[in-house]
């Protein structure tokens, strides 16, 4: 097996950014992944006392599929997010109040009455705003994606599943990863302990090219088991640098 793709999502439920490599750190999520989230008017997130909060407190692709459409480029050192959507490119300096207000306003135009404002950009230093609060990475299989695409009847864009690490290889059987819980993935010098399978929601129905719901894979996933599972969560247990093309091995 080998590492076929790396993605991060600097703002929760907003676009996807491909990477060539990344440094994985023990106990941490992928660097700059879900570093920010955008709240709505019913949020319980308190910016005066920032801490991890459940996904219901933020704008989500499950409710607003158009959020999946933008292409993203993020520069962590400058904290600058460039958003490219429908031929328009805009950069936001997220180190400033002005930049945060501008990004929240853009997202609010997408949310409209679905998730009314006020909207603002939320951040918890050193904490990723992942759906689960345990700072895991998501690891997914291109073999499973190909099999699922065949069953759905159309090629499914991997960005639908908002995974961090995509694995592939001639020796990778479709859906094998759903039996990896309790085992360890070695990618170059990094080690990741697989902790759980990922249960999927309506976010996977959002087409990242069009920003509309189409070719929803959930009904197919639900026919395959008690829950619509796709991919696994893994905790970094040994720090290391990973790059596309790295060999991936699985050990007990």
C-alpha cells in the first residue's frame, strides 16, 4: 500500500486543499486542518472562552452543500486563506478582525436562511475543530471509493468525504480498512493507531464541483451494514513526515 493523496480543510466544511506532504505530530490532527470554523446565530461557541464544540454549532456542508465548492489555499505562517469559487479568487487575512469578518460574511451569503447569522470565524488555539474532539486524522481507501463509485453508478470525487490521508495499492482490498481498528499504520517514520470507523452523513451528497447535492452515496452505504461507514479515524502515536508515494504498512 502507499499514500496516494493528502488533504486538509483549513476551515471546517469549506472547500478542500491538496498537499504533497505533511508533518504528523503525536496527539495532534493534521496541521492546519479544521483550524477554523464558522458559527451561526444559534451557536453555543463562546469566543471569550474558546474550546472545542460539536459540529452543530457551525456552518456545515450537510446543510449547505455549496460550501464544498471552493478551492482553498492556506498559508499558515501568514494565516492567509485564499478562496477560489466560480472563477473569483479572494484572499482573507485571518490574523485580522477585518479578514475574519469578510470570510464570515462570504459564508453567510451561502448559509442564507438555512443557518441565519450572525456569523463569525471561530478558532481554538492548537485545537482542530474536527467532528470528534479527540484530534484524530481520517484515513480513507481509494479501493473502497472505486467500489462505492461502481455501486452508485458514477465516479465519486474523493473530496466528498473530506478525508486527510488516502491510501491505495494493488494489495488493498475494498473495505478492508473497516477491520483495521486496534491496528497501527506505518507511513514513513509516522505511526497512526486506528481507533474507529467513520459513520457518514449527508455531507457526502455534496458534489464539490457543482456545490449541489447529487449522486448521494448514503443510500448505498446504508445497504452495506447497520451504519453508513466509510473510512477510519486514526491517532498519531509517533511523529513523522509523510509524503505522497510513501509506503504504508499495517501491523497489529
